[in-house]
């Protein structure tokens, strides 16, 4: 069986040139990309690498690839990340690691933000398969949950993992998973980041410039706006 995650990771290499500042997100696909990079030492020694994921930073360290602090940079040439689901307009949902705030920072710094995915993640429109994850400052937890329940009274709001442990972001803010029976309009969801106390959410709305999608017919390049 073809490993589409590895296939699309290898395709991503063609978007990296010598001297670039390249950002890597999180997940198995990004792991394949990191391992592919280290095979080309002539290329990798010219690059500045940053990452939004501590897991990826650890992997890069194990591979002997130095990682820069993105806070010291003004921009990034290209940023790669995977997702849970993406649509034909390259909107994406990322829920797994709760690191979407840092991922969005790097994505917004990048001249080109490229989503890497297998064909099974591509849908005509994003749906309610995955929750929307919202990072909230602790002092705003009660008010944000109240507003969510008032605005989306049919949504299920989960603030605890296994009914016991509050889920925390890497900044020690709280993470809320919101499960919708039907996903509301994306422009409506995107505005939740404007609520007081909300740091950001896991919907990547009109952020990606390209998507590389691997499937039985090879790797297809999707371009935002086309």
C-alpha cells in the first residue's frame, strides 16, 4: 500500500531551495519531510529551519538539523503543515495537537503556506467531522463558554480530557473543543477569534497559498483562488 504521507512529503521537497527559511508544522507527514531533508545535506546546511511543534523540534534535533527561534525572524519563505481536513478553497481544520496558534503565526509569516495532505482529507466543503479547537485565556473561560452556548446552542462543548484533566496549550491557556452537528459558515467561525479572551482557533480560513494532495493518481497541486 502506498504511503501517501511520504509521497506528499517528498513532493514538498521541490518547493524548497538553497538559502531559504523553511517552516515545518506537526504530524507524520512533516516527519517524513524532515527525514527527507536530512538526506540532502548540501541543501539542508544552507537552510534556516523553524517549527511550530515541539515534537518536530525534537525530531529535527535527533536528525542533527539546527532549529532557529521564529521570534528572531521577520518572515519565512515557505511553511509546510498537515491538517485534519481541507476543502477545495484550501480552508483547513487542525485540531489534534492544540498548537494551532503557533502554527498560524508561522503560516502568517510565510510568503508561501503549503498544506500537505492525502486525498482522503480533501472534501468539497469542511464539515463537522472534527471539532473546532479554541484557545482561551483562563480568566475568560466562563464567559467564552457562555457565549458559545448562547450563539451555538446545539454544539457540544468539551473542556476536559477523559472527564478529568483540563487541556492546556503550550502557553498554559485552556483549550475548548467545540463539536457542531453541522459546521456553521466558515466566515462566522473565523470571527470567534475576535471575542475577548480568545487567543485563536483551529480553523485556517483563507490562509494557505497552495495544497499538495497525494492520492492514487499521484500528487496534485492546488492553488488558492483557482
